[in-house]
C-alpha cells in the first residue's frame, strides 16, 4: 500500500493476547485476535519544516505589573567590588521575573530578525493600563537593536489589566497589512507573557486592584475574544502567581476544551468601582425615562433606584452594557432585587435590551414586572445569543414619591468559554523553550488511512494518533516534544512519572491508555486519516478521531466516538452508545437498546448547521441524549423552555416519513425552528403523530424515554 508521502509500504499485524499495539503513520491494516487489546493506528508526532518567505505580524504583549520585579526562583553570579582596588567577590543574586523575561525576549528578537520573510513587530507593555512601546515594520538585523533597547527598558509597576493589553493588540493588528505587494499573506501571532491573574479592567479596579474578581476575568475574556479572532495567541505564565486554569482562557493554540455554564459576578456593589459607580449607568432620554428620581450605591452593598415624584411618569435607569462575546454561545444574566417604601399602586419592572449595529437599543421581549418584595429575590433572563445587552429598570411611584427598587448581585453566565493549552514556566530554559517552540516552524505529521480489526475481546481502538497535549511533567521540553507529539510524549511522560527514567514496557503503556483512554480523544483535534475500525466480539470502545471514518461496533455493548469529519457509525448487535462528534454523521444503532449522543461543541452554526442522520431509531428501546448539547434548558413545568432549543417536525422523502429535529444549542430558535445549529433526522420513523403543540411533542418524547435533555 502507498503511504501519505507516496511511498509503497505494507503492514499487517495479528495479535492474540491482551496487549498494546502501536503502529506508524502509514496506511496500515491491524488485525487483533482474542484478548482485551489497546490498538493505536498512528504514532503521531511533528515534522520540522522550513517555510521561506513567510510573513508575520507579531505582537509581544508583556506584563509589566509590580509583581514582575519579584524573584523568579533563578539566581545569577555577580561580581561585587570590594573596598580597595582589585578586591571583590562573586555573590549570588536573585533573578527577577522581569529580568528573566527580558533576556528571553532579546533572544527571540534576534531570531526573528534572521527570518527571511517580512516580520512586523510591536512591543506592548501592560500594567494597570497598556501602551505600545515600539513598532518596527520589516524587522531586520540592522534595526533589531531598537527593539532590544525597548525590551531592556521594560520596568515593573502597577496592577494587571488583561483587557487593556488585548485591546491594544487588536488596535495594532487592525493597522497591519493583510498581504504584501506580491500577495503573500501575513500571519498574525501574539505572545502573551504574564506572571499573574488580572486585577484591573477598563471598567474599574473592581476590587482595589490587588486581587482578581469575576468582573476582571469577564472583561478580559470579552476582550480576548476580539484578539482571538485576529491572531494566534500563545499564553505563557511566568512563576507561581499565575492560575493555570485562568490563563487557559487566554490561549487559542493547542487542544481546545470548553468550560460550560461559566458564571461571573458582574457587580456586587461592595464598592464604588466598576458598576458601583452610578455615573456609568444610563438615565434620562437614553432609556426613555419620563419621571424624576435618583440612583445611588448604598453602603450596605446594593444599588438603589428611587422615583421621587408621585404620578409624574416612570423613572428609568439602565445598567452598563454587558457583552456575550463571539464564541461564548450567549448566556443569561441574573440579578437580585427587593423593594422599599412601596405602597399599593406603585409598580416596578425590568426590560432586557440589545444594542443594534448603529448603537441604538431595542427591547428583547416585553417588560417584566417585579412584585413588591421586602426580601431579595433572584430574577434570570432567558438565554440570549452573542451581542451587547443591558437591563433597564423602571420605578413608578403612585403615592408618596419615595418608591425604591434595590438591585444586587448581577451575574452573567456564559454558555461556553473556550480554553487553550498554556505553558507555565519557572526557569530561563523553560521560558526560552516556550517562546522558541511557539515561533519555530513545525507541522503535525500526516496520519494514515487505517483499517483496524479488534477481533474478540473488549478492545480500545484509536483510528489515529492519541492526543497527549495535556500531559505535563517536570522538565518537559516543549521544543523537543511540542503539542502533537502523540505516542512519543506519552513515552516521555511515563519515563518521568512511572518508570523512574527507563523506557516503559508495552504492558505499562497498555495499562495507562486503558485507564485513561478518554483523555487522549480531544474533540478539537482535526487531523487524521479516513479510517475503518471494527470492534468485533466484545464490549469495545472505538475512537475515529480526525478524518471521515467508519466505525463498526460488532457484537457487544460498544461505545463509538466518531470525532471530527463526516463519519459513519454502526453499533451492531448489543446496547450501544454512539457519538458522531463534529461534522455531518450517519448513525446506525443496530439490534439492541442504543443511545445516540450529542455533545456541546459538536453543533455547527446557524449559517452552517451540522446535519446528522439516524437510520434505525426505534430498533429497540433507543433514545436521543442531548443533555450535554443543550445549555440552559429546563424541562420542568414551572420553567419549561425547551421550545427555544428544539423544534420537532416531519418530512416525506421518496414516500418515507422522517422525523426532523432542529436544535439550537444555545436556546435561540425562531419560528418553525429558524436559527438552528444542529439538525437530527430520524429516518423512516414518525415521532410527531397528530400532535401539533411543540411543547407537548417534546414532553411526550421525554416521558416515553426517547429523549434525554437534563444534565
């Protein structure tokens, strides 16, 4: 057979006992006999490449907050002169995080100057604010000294404002060329170096500037979404002051995971910073206020809105804008409220508004009444899509001119927040490796189109290379083993953490993969060949991974993961579990009670929805599991909102009636299912019958056990 480079190769392996089988990256046939085997069709890895003439716009975004002057944990030997001529001694001194950063950036600058394509570079420093220190168009060895001088001048002072840094980088990229005169495209790359979490944002210190709170993080995530749409962003944490789980929100490289239903306290009104500053709220004509009144932050930690004139029109105020950034999937906003000095006839309400392209505001639905209430009660908006929103509060006094609405704990919940892969470094060598690894030219090795036969036994089969990017161990060299290294990284991990530095045996590799197989299948990893996987007899687990794959479970209770690509999954006999993953997939359960599953991130977009088909739903007690795909759904009678997520109808094709389910993973369906990002067609089955109410159709399927929606 011919491999991906055009060379003729063949490989046929037959295995009869429990063991691990790893292959190369060619197009292989792997046959396994009896035994519970772990089969990995491709080795993975990266190839070093040279791409002459490639053009880059590069932003070096460097934390210059006061903590960068702290010791890095590294030391240096310094000659300290004595009291008389020629005397002195070598002394050990601490190396600050800033010094560590400056030295690594100087080396990076020198290597960029030798690049034979065009490199435009900017140096952005950020503390409480951000500023562009220098921009050089067409960096060369003759002008790199200017960049090095500015790098050496970096000084540590102030707090940490991620939002300002990202906004400054976006502004710079907006002014950079997309292509040169010959049509060569510029790639945008950002190196984001920081030693701590954000303590400021542009809306205020939000907590004094010495600690990180939710608003600092939310403002940073919102700003990062704009930068992420323009540039690859490599986040590098320096020292122990960085929270890795926080920094992962600010990297869009490597394997991407998702944090679901992430909530941030936008305002608790504990201070006059941020939303506690009443001047940042809207009033008067901007919100259509006709009455007289006032807004103030109470020292007890809430915002009070008072109508001071009875029967003189409705007094209204609007919150500052809150943003659901691109990629967040939208979300909800909640707040606590209570009333004071409220009498019969006084009225209170709130209205959600969305900002239009021209800057004006439009209501999202009707005004919602707020009952007179002496204790704080929580209200939550429906799930909304991406965009900029605000809440307008209305108070109408009909009696004494002192009716008051009190607002507290405004919380914004994002449906999903992407997370990347970051480097946390503590030494000069680690920082050097992180920077050079992000700037060096490499590409993931091509993977083969494989056929894997599991045979008898309970097998775990990977159609492509295992994704080992999340493995971390002391001393990992990201230059030698960058993301995408596959089996080589697992071997190094086991040597460092399990085997005491010696090569792991096949049994040790087998044991580790069998115990941790799910972590090696990353939904965002798109590389891979078009593979055919056969589980055979036994309860097997099959991972198609990248490419357009065919997965056949065979006899037994199997789990089939299609991965990315347009896949075909067939469970065979047994009670099987089928997850098509990203792409347009065809799912067949076979005999038995099968579960068809969709996960968050598998859907497409409203413009390009994913279109999946189930060919034999009802061949047994089958069910659809959408519990992870739908975020913010409620199926109970008191808060039922599933018609915002699901529209179930029928179609007739060639005389065959199919059930068509249109899904909005974020709950923003329009009339007739408009705006769906996932469609599921159940072939040759009618689950609607004569029912016309969408709510009743959905409820019937839930009660019958055919549809699972709750987490």
